[in-house]
């Protein structure tokens, strides 16, 4: 039992240590260069195909949502006749 507690203590101390296990490459200068480049694209599309896809999906959901809200408001404003 105490062996398990000691192992758990050792695992916890390893995961919460302040030492860096591996260095991560700093990509900020490369991203700054890409986004500050004057190529005629708006900043929200400079990230490439992934940004363009996310932009189009957002616009499609926005248009669909707005249309659905208008449809529901019209349905609520014109109640159905009772027979």
C-alpha cells in the first residue's frame, strides 16, 4: 500500500515540476512576417485554406441562422387559424 502511495507521489512531483522537458520552437516571428505581408488579402484570410474554410463555414451558418430566425418570427407573428 505504501509503495503505491510513494509511486503516486513521485508521478505527481514529475508532472508538476517547473523544468522544461522539451523546447518548443518559437513560431511568432514567422507568423508576424506572414500576416504583415502586403498581398491584398484581408487578415482573416491570410492563414491559408484553413482560414478560408472557417470563414465560409461561419458565413454560411450566419446566413442560415438569420434566415431561420426570420422564418420563426414570421411564424410566431402569423398564428395558424383554428378550425
